[in-house]
């Protein structure tokens, strides 16, 4: 499995977004999905 190094500030921000015992993997997948959905919306909006 790949390893990702993050700055402490980034980890703190991720911790602030996590819900209960949500894993970092689950959070990152959710953030990627949101990013892709917004990119898709902007692409089709014009």
C-alpha cells in the first residue's frame, strides 16, 4: 500500500472533517468524490 506524507496542519484539518471514527481513507475518498462532482458540474455549466 502506498504511503502519503502530510504536514501536521493538513492532518489537523482532516481530523476536523472526520465524522466519529471515519478512517482517513473514507474521508479522502469522500473529498475526491466531492471534487469530481463539482468539476463535472462546472464542466457542464459552461
